[in-house]
C-alpha cells in the first residue's frame, strides 16, 4: 500500500468538469492539505494523463475514478497504467467478478507505486426497482455486502458504497478495509441525482473513511469555504 500523507484529508472533491481548465481553476481555489481530488470518466477522456500530472504538481492526491469493468487481462493492464501515473486511488467494478478483481490486484501489486485499489459495489444512483430491472435480486444492502466481502476476500483495499450501507459493512469487514462514500450532501443542499445519501458527519459517524463530494463544493459560491465547513463538521464528529 502506498504511504499516506501526514495530513489525511477525508474529503475527496469530485472534479466533474467538462475540461481541464475548469478543473484546474477549481483546484487552485482549494488546498491539497484539506482535500483530495477525483478525476472521472468525462474529464479524463477529454484531458487525459496530463491533467492528473498537473493536479499532482499542485500537491493533490488523485483518485482516478474510471470504474474499470472488462475481461481480467484488460482490467489488469488498465490498473497497471493507472498505477504508473502515480495516482493515490483507482477503482474497478466488483461486478466484474473474482478473476477480474484478482487480476487487477496482482497487476498493481507488481508496480513500483501501488495505489489503493477499491471496488464499486452498487452505484448510489440506483434504487431497489432499478436493481431488480438489471437482474440483481435480494435488495441493495444484500448486494452491497456480498460484493464488498468478495472484494475484501481477494485483497482489495476497500469499496465504494452508499453511506446507508456503511454501518452494516463495518460489522462485516476488517477495520482497515476502506469505505469510500459518494452520495454525501450537507444538510439543506439539493440531492441532485443521488438516491442513497446522508450528511458528512453522519457518514463519518457510521464508519466511512473517505467522502466523495462534488456539487456542494464545486458549485458553491466559495468552494474553499464550503470545503472547510464540511471538514469542520467531520472533525467535530470525529472528536466525539
């Protein structure tokens, strides 16, 4: 596992922008000691590895959120390429199955710089009806728990899950198994397209390790102040 910062920010700001200029503009308004950043599919497709390097030069740890889901060999090669970019964290879809997850883990284990490798369980935009529609029976929590336990059993570092599943997961997985939770919204902020959400302080209280926060920060009038407010809420909860 890679060495963590002396300061371990719990907020990962989702840079869900259409181009590098907008992402870098926001990054310059933030502080790498107060957050990490996430680069997703749209931004990486447009801006590529250069943007990752530019963010790292600004001091940010980068979570490369590309959710690899393919045959084992292809996924392994993609994870190795991400590791060689020096990213802090990369993810795959747990629904890719045991062999794909093992191949991904083995690939990054062989790299000089080993990022955290986590698995997406069930997207936080899905509800029970949509889960059934794609053929997954048993309910949201059951599927999340099953996929998280699969990821842990093959040596991944953690999972992406809704805050609503964190408490149940904490009873099932090791204490150092990282739980990364999107769908986090401060009280009074619009929920947008997320369906399984909670506040930052509640997510930390339930056992989340890292919180992915996008629009409540990126679309705030003062993004840095919005970030500091979330960190303050987190710190108050952790101090209890």
